[in-house]
């Protein structure tokens, strides 16, 4: 008999949500995490949830704190030329909403739920290696204090991110990688200030800007910046001055500035690795794909992957392998939809090096078309709030 049914590599949102859903479905699992628990909790990530993600967390019994502290919103504002502002009301167009609730809080909720149910979690599992993934009896080895330990299992779920071992364990001859790097990054800050009531994207000649929210007293702001910069090049005064310069006066006058409590510069990248299954190994989340944060899809894609994967594993132990056999193709349809939308929105809203006057006018015309066409707004809205799960 194997030591567990599913060995989950990675304890981020994908890995811990998968563990939670498998436990609820009666499927034994173990979670291995290379970092410490506090290290994972300290990572500052996304915060805009599709309604499908909200419902998934609620259905899993993970929605109490989210519903109490999350901010439901149904509009996205897009500004350009320093004057025009388009408001897209997803509730009016589609009857759908979103929620602002930080990934750090989701991670805390998942760990707390794991503690309550007695989840098997191993932190600081160093040197994780996957073995025999092309067989029906794979195993995972790792170093944990006294020496090397081995866990045999039926399946391995690789939820260990882009730099993890899982994807790299698939032979290069068996996977195809699609990669696009963007020639800029996002300089982001957190500040304990009241955010704008509506998420705001801005296309400006000085570069892209984004005004987002975490809570009624925690704001998340970004400006497009060269990756040759460092956070030391962006003291708070410079950041606030640049952010306000990229917004229409009607919006900048409403911004409340204050000291940053976190600051980072992140590159933008589009990446997909196919397939998302190889033998007994199944990839989920950033282990298989990365999207630029413009479309707020990264965390939501991880949740949809886990939705499909947990369903497949639970069905397998009831004698039904149809979801297991179709996991990769089903997940990739949603991944590529989000990758295309995130690429399009990034292209629409940012200023690229060597962008010509023609390129700039074409960008502005596309934004004007979006403002004039409810059909275009509806197409935008249905992708932004997230398509239904298969």
C-alpha cells in the first residue's frame, strides 16, 4: 500500500486548497513545502477574486472570513489620455460581481482550516525529488532533519510554482513551453490608506498605472517601471508623484497618500507549459502557467485548476477516470483563455519601448471603441469576471 493517495508538492493556495478538497472527498494526502510556513504567509500576491473562486471557497467551507472582510465590487474603471474614464459595470452587463480579498488572507484561512482538520503538512522539506512519475507507483523523497524520507503514492500534484521541481521533472521531450517576457515591470506598494471605491486602470503617455484595493483601509497601487530600476530608485514621494501624474484629475484628487508598508518591483511574463499531466504527475497553478497580473487571473487560474483536479482525483477513487483523463485538456482551455485575455489587456494598457505614434493612436482608438460599444464591454466583462467552469 502507498503511504498516501496523493502527494502534494507546494503549500501555496493551490496545494492547500487541493488538500482541503481532497480531505473533504475522503482522499488521503500529504503536503510537502520547501519553505517555512511563515515564509509562505509573508508573500504578497493577488487580491481580486472571480465569482467562481468566491463560490469555490464558500462551497469548501472557507468563506466565513472572506465574506466578513472581503469587498464585493462590480465595476472596473479604465482611464486614458489623462482625461477619459470608462466604467464597466459587470453586474449590469452580466449579473456578476467580483471580490477584493488578499491572497495572504486566503493562505491564512487555508492553513487554519488545515490545522483544524489535522492536515498532514511537512514544512522546510528540502531537496524534494519526484521518482517514477511515468508509472502507477510514483514516490517523493525529501530531506527533513534526520535524513532523507520517501513517500510512495498513487499520484503527485505539482503545486510548487514556476521555480519548483514538479514541471522540471517532466522530460523536456514531453513538454512544450510557450513564453513571452514583457519589457517592463510593475512597481507596487501597499499603503494603509482608503482605496478608490472602484478598481482603476490607466493608460498614460508616462506609462501604465493601477489603483486597487485589499480592504477599506488597505490600498494596492502600481506604476509601470523599467526592470533596470530597483525599489531603492522609488522612494514614496517619487511613487506618489508618478502615480498621480498618470491619472485623470477626477481620480487623482481622490487618492489618499501615505507611507508604504510594502514595496516591490515584479516582472511581467506570459508562460504556459503543456501538457499539465505526465503519467502520475499533475501540475496546477504557477507550476504550469504564469500570466501578467493585468487581468487578475493568476490566483483564479490556480483555483480553477484545483477545482478540476480535485474532482478528477475524487472521481478516480469512485471508479470513474473520465475527469482524470481529461484534466490537462480541460484545464488548458481555461488557461489559454486567461493567457490571451491577460496578454491583450497588457498590450492595450501599457506603453512599450519603441512604440510609434501609430501604435499609440491605435491603442487609444481601441479604448474609444470599448467605451462606445456595449458588445465590446460585455465581452471584456465576461472574461474579467471569469468564464464558468466546465
